[in-house]
C-alpha cells in the first residue's frame, strides 16, 4: 500500500532532474501523475516531448501517468496543465511547482529579456499553475491538498550572477507564506523546497567549483529530494505548512524564516545620533544569532 494511494498529482518540469524523480516517487507511492514538461533547453528556449519518457517509466512500474507539454510561463499554459489532470483523472490533490530555467548574468550585463524570462517561468509560473488549483479547491470545497514550491539558496542566501533567478526564488518563498494563510481553512498545506542536486542546471557549476560528480551517489543526485517532497504530501504532514525545507548533499533541514531578532523603541522620532549606537548593536545581535543558527544547523547523523 503506497503512502499516496488514490492521490492525483501535477508535477511541472518533470521530464528530467528533480521533477522526474518526484514523479517516479509519487507513482511508486500510488499517486497518479500529470508529468508536465515543455522539453526546452536549460535557458528555456526550444521544446520537446521528454515528458513521454517519464510517463513510460511510470507505466513500466505499473503506475498511472499522463504527459503534458504546456509551458508554465503563461496563464493559458497553467490552465491547460490543470485541465489535463481533470480530464485524465477527474481530480487534483497535489501540485509541485518545479519547472525551471537559468539565464545567469551579472545585473550589469543583464538585458530585459533575461530578467523577464526568469520571472515568467519561475515566479509567474507559480501563479499560472497554482491559481487554477486554488480556484478548484475553493469552488469544490476540496480539502487536504498539498502545494510544493521550488525556491533555491540563490534566492534565500543570495548568489553572484543570479539577481533575476534569486529575486524570483525569494519571491516564491514569499508566495508560499501568503498562500499558506489563504488555503489553511481548506486544511491544505503550502511549503517551499530549497533543493540542491546535480542536474543539468547545476552540474557545470559544481564541476567548475572543483566538485567531482558521482552518478551513483544518491546524496548528489536529484533523487534525494523526491522522498522529502513525497512525505510532505502524505497525511502525516497535514499540519506542516509555510515551511522552507532544505535538501542538499544528503541532508534534510529546515530553514529559518524572516523574523525580528532584536528591536528598540523610543518616544520621539529617531535621531541619527541614537542610530549611530543602535543599528550596530542590532547588527551585532544578528551576528550572534547567525552563529547560533550555524551551530544548530549542522547535520546530525540519524
Ligand atoms: N538542481 C539544483 O541544485 C537546484 C537548486 C535550487 C533550485 N532548483 C530548482 O529546482 C527545480 C528543478 O530544477 P532541476 O535542477 O531539476 O532542473 P532541470 O533542468 O533538470 O529540470 C527542469 C525542467 O523544467 C522544464 N521546464 C523549463 N521551463 C519550463 C516551462 N516553461 N514549462 C514547463 N517546463 C519547463 C525543463 O524542460 C526541465 O525538464 C527548478 O525550479 C530549479 O530552479 C534546483
């Protein structure tokens, strides 16, 4: 008996990489899967029917899946992806917003189309694919759904040459926090994943950083993300929402969310002389906090 028996899942960008592994894991756990993928290049250009290969793999293990080749980057694409699920399986329980591309440049060199393409696939892609699902949840009073959104350390920590991608990925974490509040009355959860895995998006960056890639090492590959996403879709995860779950290098962790660490108040408008003292004090408190977080965050072996 699979932990996701009877569930219907949509996974975007599921023709390869992390999305493919999530789709296979969902199928292994008994879910029926819409495997969406535009099948384009790493920068989002081009198209192809790679979703078919994943559908065939799922069928080969006795699962049920259907392919969809629409882009997540348009409202119409998002609606078509959702309709594929309804037309094929009559229902939807799970949406994984995973499709992604890269157009890395420093801001100095970044043209408008490189900014817009990233926003369209990543940030607007989350709107395009999630809105039909949320409408369906509300109109049908559907409960216990799951939405998983793909962020990145690029947006959560920052990364050189990725202002476009980083802004979109930080936006996705914000999208998650607000949406989680909106669907909580339907007992639906919305969580952010911060993944790290060797895929075509990252392999050259890993190798440029001098890291060796071993295809047989699960802790490097995209398969490490799949059980974590699958678990977040089980009934056992019903109370886990608005979180950022990090998975990279064989670890599973939870990230802190923005929070006020220390603050002051005063009766009158702040003077610059007061702030000479107070803001450095706040920054010191933040450094102390960061140190504690770093110590607590180092992985514990299970
Ligand atoms: N691999 C990592 O270390 C890493 C780190 C942080 C975040 N991520 C995020 O995880 C997600 C998956 O990335 P991956 O590493 O598996 O990359 P990948 O390139 O292996 O897979 C992404 C898939 O998305 C598809 N896609 C791209 N644009 C699309 C569109 N407009 N419509 C539909 N499908 C589209 C691609 O065809 C591709 O098959 C992305 O959102 C990525 O930003 C990955």
